């Protein structure tokens, strides 16, 4: 389909961003143009997230705007794709703005659905029926994924590669198993092929993605491949200089092996994102997380022994059903001991269909959730601030992402160069002034100032 402009707006995690990249590459391949501005678009696709209620509210608010836009531009086609599309299915079509609903498992059909909507004015819903009993094998998606792996609007020099789809973990708060379906690991040969192609296109850093990426397991003939195997295979691809993987689930399986790969394979970044979610054993049990706070902290100790200098990040949910002051104190305690580089804190929100929603009462008042959220962030901020100081007056290597959010700041201070942002192998954000064409390149930066979340420096 010819000369139609498509704008894609993404809410959600890296999985969702990767889906956007695939969809936009596929649409371009069919002759559509991808545009940055909604006002220039004939078709607006919203790639959505269901992980918290707030994420869905943002989408509905945006759909409200699009409904107004459609009053003046009735030709406009609006599609909802991603996790929320899968969760709500045809219910979403009831929204006046919506013409297309397409779940994450059926994105290979997206060009067809857009054509139907544009040419034939036909609304459509493509979602996976009975997603938990549907086969985890999805050959159409596997093909789609391995062909359309790149979108030039991604950060220069970087790409995501999905190594697993879905999740079988069933943490009691989490919607992912119900919207992304059963867990399946992709064939290592397809993954490595894809990494080679990306490297040929100039990609220097790849991030391997999975909901619990450390559970990657694929048996081919006699051999069972683990994430550690993938890491060492990926490291041999010429041109790939940094390899990351997210997100890890705190489990013994493959743990030592993966840390070993991190220590031994030079281009695996020393960074582990390993959410604890809570520090209370009672709450961890209710969340169906299969470890205790003590086991979790022991894992972090081991990581620091095996990989000196490793940077660790975490996630927490506060206000889970039944979380008392004492439970929260245990979480505070864990955060103090874990000494994360940073952590993300979320207020619990019940997700329809999950065990948490069906069996547990959302009994922590919002005010308490907010208070705990702020308290935990403040504790972490202090730790991040302390940890960031180790970099003062040191030189770090970053992969430059591009202009910072406020590139005009400090311009006068530094030879008219704009402000750029990059990240270290350990995922520290570094802001400095430099030529814009450094985007996608490695640079050495001397750190002159630190703050809890950001390091500031000068090109050295
Ligand atoms: N409520 C709040 N936070 C949640 N997360 C997942 N589900 C929920 C929920 N229902 C958080 C977890 C996870 C991160 C991606 O989102 O901390 O690690
Ligand atoms: Fe990503 Fe989870 Fe949101 Fe889906 S529900 S887009 S997997 S964060």
C-alpha cells in the first residue's frame, strides 16, 4: 500500500519497543511511510502496555484525543496493537476511535489489517484465542521476527534481539503470561543469524530480551543451549562489542554459568537487572516468587564475587495485598543491603485475570502505597548517590546514544557542541557535550560531577 503515512506511538517495555521496530520495518517494506508526527499520519498505531492499570489509562486518554482528531479527519485510521489489544480484544473496537486491534502474537498480519482499514474501511480484530493453551510455537511470528529486525529510528548502533517469547512464571500480580502467552525460547541459530545481520548494519550493542531471559533453554540434537551459550556465541560475532540481557529472574538454574560467562566473555556487560519485587518472605510467597529474601541477597553476593564491579538493578512492587508496615520494613532492609545501582518502584495495581486479582484483596490504601513508593525511592537515591561518587575524576567508556533530553543546556560552556547522553557497560547514564555525530560510537568521558542517576563529564 502506497503513499500512506503511518505514525506509531509506543507505551511499554523493551519488548513493546522491539515490536514497534518490527512492525514499522514490515510496514515500510510494504511501501508505507513511517512519520514522526501524528498530524501527518493517515494511520496511527498505538502499541500498548497492560502491565499496570496506569499504563492502560494513558492509552485510553490518548484514544480520547484521537477520537476528537477523527471528528475533523474522518479518514484517519487508528489501530491498537500490543498487550492491551490482546487483553481487551473486541472490547476495544467499541471505542469510537478504534479501527484495528492486533495482539502481539499476530503482528505479522499488521500490513494486511491496515490495508483492510484504509481501502475497505473495514474494522478488524486479530488476537490469539485461548492464549494459554495456544501453541507456544508461532512460525509466522518467528519468520516475521527474523526478517524485520531493524528500524532505523532505534538508537544508533544498538538493537534488541528477542531470545524468548511469553512467560510461564505466573507471578500472582503479573499480566504478561496472559497477554504474551506460553514461554518459548527461539532457536539459537536464528538468534545468531540475526545478530550477524545487525552487526553488518553497524550495530555494536545488542540486548537479548526475555521476560526471564536467564531461563533461556533450547535443545537442538544432543545439545541444550542456555543463555550462557548464547552469550558466548554472540560475543564471537564480529562487530558486536557490547552484549546485554534483560530481565533476569532470581533462580539458581544457570545462574553460576551465566555469571561465569559475564566474567569470562569480555564483551558481556557487567550489568544485571534482577528484580526482587519485595523483601518480605510472606509477600514473596504470595507473589509466587520462588525465593526468600535471604536467598536473593546470597545471589547478589555471589554475583559480586564472580563478577567484580558488576552493577545490579532491581524492581519492587509496594502495596501488594497484605503488605504490612513490617513487610515493607523487610523491603527497605533488602534495598539497603542490596546496594543497587538503581531500582524501579511500582505501586501495586491489580490486573484482571491474574491470581492476585482473583484471590487477593487490594487492601493497601493508595496513600500508603504512595508513601512507601517515595520512601523506597529516597533510600535508593541515597545509595545511588553514594555509588555514583566512585566515578568522580575517573574516565569511563560509554556508548553514545545521541542528544540528551535537553541538548541546548550547557551549549555555551563547551565549544558549541550540544549535550549528548551515553551509557557505560554497567548502565550508568553519562551526560557530556560533544559532536552529534558521536551517536552510535564509543567515547571516553572524564567524570567531573555525579548525581544519583546521572554522571556528568567531558570528552577526554
Ligand atoms: N502492579 C505493579 N507493578 C507491576 N509490575 C508487574 N506487574 C505489576 C502490577 N500488577 C512491575 C514489576 C515488574 C515490572 C516490569 O513491573 O516490578 O518487574
Ligand atoms: Fe511489556 Fe509487559 Fe507491558 Fe507487555 S505488559 S508491553 S510485556 S511491560
